[in-house]
C-alpha cells in the first residue's frame, strides 16, 4: 500500500494562508483610512516572506509534497497578479500598465511552458533559475513600495506627482520587468529543442 505525503503540513498551511490573505489584501487596499496603504504593503511583504519561509521549512523538515509544489507557485502568481491589477487603477498610465502587462503575461507564458515541458518529461530544463529568483525579490520590493506609496495626482488629475519614493518604486518595477523578460527568454531558449520535434497536440482549454 503506497504512502501519501500529508497535505496539511506546516509549509502547505503557510502557503494556504498566503492564498487566504489575497481577499484580505484587496479589502485593506480599498479601506478609506490613511493607514490602509501601509497595511496593504505590510500584508504583501509578509506574503513574500512567507513564500521564502514555506520553501525553507519544506526542505528543512523534509516535508516537500506534490500539493506544495503545485500550490506554492500558484499562490505567488495569484497575489502578484491581484496586486498589479489593483495598482493599475491607482497608477493609471501607460508607464505602469505596460510593465504590469509584461509581468502578468510572462507568468502565464512560463506556467504554460513548464506544464508542457513536464508532460514531455523535461521539466528540469525550465526549473526556476537564479535570474528568476532575483526577479521575484525585485518584484516583491517594487510592489511593496507601490502599495505603500499611493500616488497623488496633479491639479488636472491627469498626471501622477512623482516623489523620490515613487521614483525608487518605479525603478524597481522596471528592473523587475527587464528581469522578467530575461528569465522568460532563457526558459524559452531551453525549450527550443522541444519546439522543433514533430508531433504535438494543439487542443487546449
């Protein structure tokens, strides 16, 4: 009789808490209080730190599991996508919309690529790289700053008043976007040999 890894171990519970924190983040972001921005930023930062912690504990305690391997990247992508969607509303300009679009599009592309490579038994070729890890940290810093520093607008309400903090946040966002593209192309390059093989199923959902 085969043994199954327990689903509700400590690392997976932390990951589930991260998923459950997403609607809380949304609610806090829209609260009409001066401290809501700082609390939203703190929640996002805590989620990012929890992402590191649950991975560390899973390895340290020998509690890695298929469920954790599935849920951890899903939780990361969900909270990043939700945060970017909310921030697009407050930073309503092409200068924010384009990097947000690039980051979300990259996550969809790489997730699909990894799923496809896993079906071919080549998942290791598109495993998380050091560039991907640096991208994740830079992205976390950028979004945390952007959540904490809700922008003010000019008198015509058409342009954002840039402060030193916002310049730093945008700089981190654009660096994360560049790393996002770099890591995506690295993964795609690793998968090129599979693209040139005959066969394949175009049926999708």
